[in-house]
C-alpha cells in the first residue's frame, strides 16, 4: 500500500510534498524511534532486535510516505526519486 503523499517536482531543484497529518505524525514517530535506537547503540555498543525493527519500520514509512521508488533493475537495492528514469512504477 502506497502512501497518499503527493510529490511535485518544482524548478530550481525544489520538491513540494503534500501528505496527511497522520502520515506526517508517523514520520515524526519514526524519527524519534531512530533517535532512541541510535542513542541505545551508543550507550550499549550493541543493537537490540527491537531497535532493528524500529529502523526497518522507519525505512518503510519513509519509502511509502515520501514516494521513494525501487530501481527497475535492482529490486533489493536502494531507492530513487519517483521521477528518476530507472524508477519502478
């Protein structure tokens, strides 16, 4: 399920994002969970599975809510912008 975020590419290398308040709050939650996970890794010099799950959830939220796309030729590689010529539609 893709997020309902609308991505508009403007002139001068600017981007306009329009998303629901809930999607925006989920990104904030993910940002706070990322901060907690990184802080725990610094303090304990280890990573817990719970923190790894938070990082995976944040990756998914960012991809869905910000409209990032996988490359056509690399389904397990990194993401590209939705207007990239190699973006998988």
